[in-house]
C-alpha cells in the first residue's frame, strides 16, 4: 500500500466515510528533507477499495511539521504543528482545523490557548481532546490543555508531572492513559539548548466526574532505550497501549541527531497491559521506521503511514501490522 508521494512527520487519522474505513494524512515533510520540503498536502486511502488520492491541503496553505490529527464521532481535527523559516527559525502554530471528508473542505474550529507542537493528543469520551506537554516556540511546557468539542471551550487539566517533553508517545484506553519517552531540554548554554532523551514513563487516570482532574503516577520504564516519535495508540477493549517504531537517537526534522549522528529507525513493537500492570514485547515490524505522529487501528490491523526508514529515507508506504502479531508476546523484565 502506497501514498501518492513519500511523507514523514505527518499527522494521521482514520475514520469511516460512507461506511468505509479511510486513512488520512495531513502536512509533513517530503523526500528532500529541507525547510522547502515542509508542506500542507493531504492524502486519503480507502482501506476497502485500496484507492488513494490527494485531497485538499490545509486552507492557509502553510506547511507544518509535528502536527497531530485525531478522529472522534467521525470528525477529523488537525492540530497545531510548527513552521520553519528560511533562517531555520521555528514557530508553533495555534490553529485547529476540522476536515470534512464528504465536502473535502476545512474549517478553523478553534485556536490553542498555548500553541504546542510535537504533543500527544488523547481523545476521551468521544468529546474531549487532551494535549499533553509538547513544545511551544522556545521550550517544552508541562500543560495539559483540553478542548471540549461539544461546548467549544478550553480548560487546563492537572499538569504533566514529569520533565516537559516533545516527540513523546502515548495512548488512552477508556479513562487510563500513558505518556512515555520523548525529548527534554537538559540545559541551555550560551543561548543554545542541549537536548536529551526522557526515560520517564507516566500513567494518568482521568476523573470520570471531573475531566480536569488527572491522577498521575510514575510507572516502571519499558525495557528499551527511550524512543523518539514512536507510533502509538490505545485499545479500549484490551486496556492496552501499543507502541511501534521510533528512534533511540533524537533528531532534527531531517533525521540527523541533535548529536550530529544520523538516526536509525527501530523495529520494536511493545505494549503496556493496564489489567496486569506489565510491559509486553511483540513481533517486530517488517520494516523499521521512525518519525511518526500516530498509529491507526481498523478492524483487525494497525497501520503506520509514511515516516522515515533506513538511512533517513522518507517513505511512501502504509505498513500494516496484523492484530495476530500481538497474540504472540512475552512479558518484558
């Protein structure tokens, strides 16, 4: 399965259109991997007909990286991201657009009170969108900003208790969620930020009566090195959060590490089982990949859309992971 063109760091979502599951990709980076290759293009892929097409770009035409998309009640929201200028200055964008598949149009729904990119977005009760930590212009924030799609209003939930991060991963199952890994700012020397991986893994539980209240606790870290920009998703029925791919060497948008070393993708697939409070490892990806903004679920499979493969090559493929690969697992130590 392929996209019209290679794309990485793209926001992805899946929803049902005319009764058929359809994958969507918004924004991202094309194969040139320079600031000129950051775009606002969008694509769709019908899993039933296997037809792929280019759809309308974001209405402002501004290319973005590190945006994120979610689907709730068959509505698609494209959230934030950051722009990169010729002088390489980066600005976090505040807009949240809703995309209407049947009309192939967008509408600006709202703006984030504090614009963030490289955040984790969690959907709760098919109503609330939680944005956990992330990057804002010049540094990470510990905010948990919540958008109530029903009443079109924002509120802050209990802040993220760990070191603020960007490029982290997470997922939600019912009212329980995880936030893992990502990148923190270790220090600023002579005006330059020094980045480092975060080894913290945090469990959060949303109060069912008061969605602004989150109970946090640190959990045992998964056994791998901290990973950056993994694909991840929560499974309500399994009470499980699944993670795939990523890189253990945090990097700039071109795939070159902040340490100057080219980053390599991971093939790891692992999950956290809420029922038994344990980490599980699963069958590896057939193709290692990194630079992801979400793991999609439809019927009996997961899907990774685009990303970077070996040698930081931007990919045009949609990688399918059968649920059966989760059946064969071992508990990690």
